[in-house]
C-alpha cells in the first residue's frame, strides 16, 4: 500500500503540468488504477435503485441494437436464392418446351407482347428482388413460347403476379427502413447516447469521490479540513450525477419508441403478406384453368 502511494505520488510530482491539465481525469485514473491493483479499500457503492435501473437500461439498449440489426435484414430482399441457377433452369425449361411446341405445330409461332397497358411488364431492368428476377424470366420466355399457347399465357400471368409481389416487397423494405431502422437509430443516437454519457459521468464522479475519501483518510491534521470540504463537494457532485443518470435512463425505459417500432415492423410485414396472398389467390385458379387446357391439348396430341 505504501509503495503504491509513493509510486502514484511520484507520477503526480513528475508530471505536474500534465496533472494540472487533465485535472479530475488524472485523479480518477489514479483511483481506478488503485482499485484494479487492490491497493484501496475505499469504494463507494452505487445505490441499489441505480444498479437495478442500469440493468433494465442495458436491456432496452440491447433491444435497440439487436432490433436494428434484424430489421435491416428484414428490409433487404432475400438474396439467399441462387438467381443465376434459377435463370438457367427456367431458361432451359421454357426453351425446350417452346421448341417442342413449334415442332408439333410445324411452324414458328408469332411473338407478340400483351396489348393491355396494365399487364405490360418491363423486363430489361436489373431485378431488385428474387420475385422480379423470376418475373423477368417467365415473361421473357413466355413471349418466346407464344402468348397464344397455354404455357406461354400461364408463364406470363405467373411472371406478372411475381412482379407485383416484388413491388410489394420493395414497399415493405422501404417502410421498415423508415419506420423501424431509422426510428431506432435516432433513439440510439439521442436519448440512449445521453444516458450512456451520464453513466460514464457517474463512474467518474464515484472515482473522484473515492479518491477524495482516500486522501482524507491519510491526510495530516493541517490538510484534514480542506480535504473534508473536498469530500463533501465530491459527494454532492456524485449524488447529482446519479440522479441525472437515473432520470435519463427512466426516460429511455418509459419511451414508446421501441413498441412503436415493433408494431411498425409487424404492420409492414402484414401488409406485404396480405398483398402477396391476394395476388396468389387470384393467380392460382387461373393457372389451374390453364393447366387443364394444357392437359387436354397434350392428351389430344398423344392420342393422334
């Protein structure tokens, strides 16, 4: 203990200009080093209410960090599908079927895109989602097969439906980025950031208080009164900072921002899945009807 005191006093004397510049920070650092080395027994305990509140605050801070991470995943299109592999498979499938149809008919079919404005799909743009990629493949090959053929018509309808689902997915992605990710990041950089700073201030004030207590404990009678006044001032600062930190942490815990963000995430996904369900519910009966027509044509050719 005496050796450590002499060591830290030596540092303070040799680096007096630095100590004057950094002031309280140096005192806090010396106190922290003393605690780490087990050279002091003066450690002020934080209030139990503060510790409990700090634990709850850590939970809400982690929720922000993790929700931002996962919301970013939800707000991006699922690119886990091997689009090039899908493109190759669909292209080979539709090309082979198209060749067979042309052979059976004995002539090449005319290639004509649909005439209705609402059903026209642009297939030249870079696909932004797997739905758009599949849509482009199906529509492009449906025109090669021939839209007057059941298969060509079916692939076109399927592609048009997936194009709409892709657009819905992009709207969901945008909603999540604006109403979930951005909202949580704003809270993280404002209220939570302030609370984090105040928590550090509490630690600093506690170290300064304990340093003052340690100095008072080993003070000579001539310095005792001055150091006692310093301890009282440090106690006042410590109490004030603890109260400020608790107030800010309570503000974070009571904020409705997290539950609003969770609700926004659920709402965005619900809207997306509802739209996808409606689109697919309309599509499947049409595809079933086309499939029956295709079966009839296939059976007729087989019997001929």
